């Protein structure tokens, strides 16, 4: 009898704690936290342009490699179509990146996706960046997810993030400041502050530290590849939705800091050699060869995906050469 009462009490306690956590989660929905403002600023500027542009237009869609590494003005001049760059942060996950763009896509539009390699695997659990952005800035995305995905958001939100949202702390950085703020985006949504010569000493120190970490990190996208990963299914579903609306989808390799293992390790080499055909097998258009868009470390601004301003110009011209004119 005592054992039965213990287990009943334990279950009731856990249920009450879960209900309290869920209530606290809902109470701080829509409350941003310091450090996440730049993504909200970026989306606000980019989506406003996307909504204002006439169709047919070109929509660049990926994570931050698109934000940093494409010159949308050059694309616009080469193709004679207005361009908007919706790239923000790959850590937001493939589902969020795709769904956040769909309201701005109209018949005749072209979506150009230089998708970061981890996004092909999809996102089974929400990242810290996705939690921060959705909980603080886009709770409607959370409300629109299936029950099991909403539960994952609630369960994975760190206690520190929950408390920060409940406290409603102001961002310590004044508006218009910070290395990645919306003030560094141009009218088309490209990041414009990636010239190392234009940085303040503090910014340069931060960028140099990030660049050193990027050079030391070894990526194993070939080893991590799963042929039946969620990302492949999400890309197929996205393609079907776009086709039904008369929107064209092109994929291309992202920029990536080159490493010897991408050429010497058999598994890594095969991953990059076979990726274009794997994407085309889904009925998607893929242009370019991944290793052609791998560049030397000195071409990168901070992370392995972010080119400097000078390298961005060269990369954009190389990409245009490999794409048909829409």
C-alpha cells in the first residue's frame, strides 16, 4: 500500500510540475531575450522587402552563408529581376527557414537555395537559436506546429531562457549596434559589414577569435550523412508546395572553408561528389559542384560559411556563371 501511494504521489507531482512549466512557458511567449534581437531585425527588414517586391522575383533562401556570401545586387543586374536575400541563420533549422519564406512566394518567382550541408539532414530537435527566436519573436510558428513538436519546444527550453523571458530584461546593446545587427543589412538583405578593414578594434578581435576557431574545427558532413534523414523529406514536400504555386526552386552548393579531409577522406569526398545527383534524384534542380565553392581560409570573415566582402564578389560571379539565366 505504501509503495502504491509513493508512486501515485510521484506521478501527481510530476504532472503538476509539468503543468506549471507549461504555464510558465506560455506566459513568456513573445518576450525576446538579449542577444537574439539581430535575427528579428534581419527578418523584419528582409520580409518587408520580399512583401514589397513585384513578381517575378528571385528569393535567396538558406542560412547565414547566403546572408554573408551572396551579392544580391550582382544577381539582380545579371538576371534583370528584383532579388531579396532571406538568409539569416542555419541554426534556425530547415523547417523554419522554408516555412518563413512561403508567405512571400508568388507564381513566377524563383527560389535560389545555397543550402548549408547540415540542413540536408533536417532538424529533429529545436536548437537554442530556434528556441530563442520562436519563443521570443515568432510564437505563431510554435502554435502552428504539431502537438509533439510543440511539446519538444516546451521540454527543451532551458530554465535560464525561461527565467529571462519572464523577467523581460532589456537588451543591453542599444538599437543599431552590434556586429550582426540589422543596421548592417543593405536594401536587398545582404550583410555589408564583412570587410575586416572596416571593423572596430573590438569587432576585429571578436572576428579573429571566431576565425581561429573556424580554422581549427573539422566538419564531418559525409560521416554524419543519413540517406533517410528528415531534411530530404522536407525538401521534397517544399518542392511539391512550390510547384503547386508556380514557383521554381534551384539548389546550389553553399560557400565553405576548404579542408584537406574534404578531398582526402573517402567518405567525405564521396559525400560532396554525389550530393548533386542525390538532390536531382528528388526531382530538384541542383547547379554547381560543391568543391568548386570551397575557398581558402583567408577568404572567410569569421565562420566556415561567411565570406569576406571581397571574396563574396568573386563567389557571386562564379555562381552566376554556373546558373542558367531565369
